[in-house]
C-alpha cells in the first residue's frame, strides 16, 4: 500500500483479511477470549491534577484518572478558564487505576 492513497472500505477489509485471515467471526471470538483473561487493573494509568487561580484568593482545583494522553490533553484544554490566572497541572504515572485514584484522593485531602 502506498502512503496516503485513498482506499474504499472494501479495500481496507480485503487488506485486513489478507494479513490476518478471512474468518472474522473466529478472530473476534479469539480476541474476546483473550481480553476476558486480562487483568485490567494491571494496566498503567495517569493521575492528573489541575489548579488555576480564579478571582481573589480562589483556586480552582480538578483531578482526573486516565490511560489516554490525548484524553488528558483534551481535558486539560477544557479546564483552563480564560478569566483565570496561570494554570498549573501535573501528570503522575501510576501502575494501575486503584493507585491513580488513591493518589488523587490524597491530593484532594491535602496529604499529597
């Protein structure tokens, strides 16, 4: 395949079948079985904290947990108030979702 060459849906499907086989139902079942065996809590997550001064002696604080750097970037862009002061944020890699949520809770409680 040439880069940036326009292809139809049928062209993409034919290329996929050529590379991975033609029995899509069998492949779908195998993938579902494999995914059901994964321990999703062992996937890495990011704990994200955001702060921005708004008004006199007021601080806007938010936090999120995500696995997706692009979702984090979109979230951060949506958090910034044009009427606020200089925003500050940090992203902390964590080994799993539970650890990321715990880190956020500590930050909310002021113990982090």
